[in-house]
């Protein structure tokens, strides 16, 4: 499952640019569906604490995976995965520890992954890139 790239045509014949909120919601839905197809059990979405939010929390076997989903419909400001910096990762890590504490989970195997969703409004394609274990 390392750096899994896929490109899937979508059913609309003509697409319009989405607002940031619409694009974020679409990106999370695409990521959820994609991860479920890959065998990841999604156990929470938009989990929030005082440190921030984790878009999706999943499990693969006994391993917990915290997913940051980034979606773009233009490369004008860079590719989606480029928006996940060290500051964002530190916040995700703190939220992950809060998740474990709130759910009384000890001695756990876990990682942070990034799902990058690129929506091309010109050729009706969605590209998905799964970048695993970004803390390593």
C-alpha cells in the first residue's frame, strides 16, 4: 500500500469549481470510499480536540491509522500533499494521543498517513495518492 496512485473517471460530464468547503467534503468522502475499498475500517471522522482535528481514523488489523485528507482542484497553490507540514503533523500527533487517552487505549501500534485528492475540473478525473507513515 505504499504511495498508491490511482485515477478514476467520475460520472459528471461537466464539472464546476467547488468552494473550499465543498471540495473538503468531497475529498473526505472520496478518501473514505477509497480506504474502505482497500480494506481499512473507518472508525471515526472529523475527530476534534483542543489541538485540532483528524479527518479520518481507521484500523488495519490492530494498527490505528490517522488520515489527513487534503484536496485540491488546481495546482496553483501546490499539490494537496504539500499542504501537510511539520506543524500540521505535530497537531495531528497530539490529537491522536488525545484519541487514545479518551478511548482508554494503551500499548498501541499507530501511524499518520496522508490522502491527497486532486480533482481535475477539465477532464473529470479524480487522482488519489496515499502516502503512508509520514512520521518516519
